C-alpha cells in the first residue's frame, strides 16, 4: 500500500509539528510568536503566523474548512473577531469556526 507524502513544518525543539499536510488536507497550530500585549496585536501576530504555515504547506486562508480559537478571556472575543473578519475576508472564505474560552 502506498501512502501519500506528508509535509511537516516542525515546531522548534518541541517534538511536534506546527503544520502538516497530506492528501490535500493541511492541519496547523498558530500562536503569537511575539507574545504581544493585548488581544488585537496577539490576534494579528497569530494570523500572520497562520498565513506563514499555510503557505509553507501550499495552502492559504481561502482554503480553510475549520478553525478553533482558544481565548484565555472569552470577553475579548469581540476584539479578536474584528481582527479575524479583516483577515479572513469575504464570506466565501469563511470556515466553520468555534471560539473557546480557557481559563
């Protein structure tokens, strides 16, 4: 049996990958690599990181099917949503998305 090739974008020194792609599907985990102050800057940095990872596996935000956003304070969701909407663009790009508050 032949398996499709897998593209892996390793996370630095952690024993995991930041992104993997195989058989037309990509999976990625993005965070703010700069640990910026404030949810607006953190969201921008995280989405920029996600753009980088998607590009590295041959994809982009217009191909997203699903996204899960974890927020340490769910009350910050409206500010995160403002940045997300600017980034994701028109409705035809919108993936299924969930926001989860984690304390």
